C-alpha cells in the first residue's frame, strides 16, 4: 500500500542557499523565481537520468503514517508468524501522463530466500503502487507488508524488486532477517 506526500520545501531551501545571490529586500521577486525555476529544471534532468533506486528500504515497527514517518526496527529479528513490514522510498522513477498531470506507477515483486539462496516463496506483481498529482511527486513512499505462515526459526533474506512501468527501470533490495521460535 502506498501513502504519499508531496512537498519540495527542502529543495527550495537548498536552491536558495546555493544560488549566487540570496534574496534580500533590494532583489526583485522575479530573480528568486528564476533561480528556483533553474533549480527545479536541474532536478528534473538529474531525476530522469538517474537509475531507479531505493533511498530507504528498511524493516519498520508499528504503523507508517507518511513520508519519512516510521520507526525503524532495531534488529531484523521476528518471531514465528509475525508479519514483516518494509518501508521504501524509491527515487528516479518516471511519470505517466494523467488527466490531472503526472502519475507514478511501480510494481513490486518479492522472493523469500533461505541461507543457501533457495527460493522458498516468490510473487511477481504482488503490489501495484500508484499516485497521481498535478505536480511531479518526488516524496513517494511505499509500505509493503509480508506474512509468511509456517516460516520456521532460521535465517532468511527478503528480496524486493520495484519496476517502474513508466520508464522500465528496476531496483531491488535484499533485506536479511532472522525468525526466532515463539516462546
């Protein structure tokens, strides 16, 4: 399930801080607008050329309440039957045209591996992550929940792959974890 938030306040602050002349009472508002427009154009170019990547991919405790609003799990140790929740922040994705502007379209696959690399479970297209906006979203996150019934105590790895249907780019992450017997 994807929850979204869209804001570029940090980008605006960085663009302003890095511009040759910072805003003052003597500068016209158009100079500030041009500097910010140039910063956004640079971001657009870099974003399009970047590979799809996961800026963050981690196991979390509790509920994810928004972009960057999560509690990282201290250790990747779960009890038998406990669900695994993964928070991700993909970057470098493309956009599809929508009636209202721009759309993000990602598809998630997974593989559950044992220590020898044997695939114990896998599913292609287990989650479709989508968001539409009038502006290009840069702050996009996805919360993925996995419930593996019957998984015995031991060491495992969860491989999650995201595919951007707009650009064809893919990114994956491997998160090792341990399952302990329930007391």
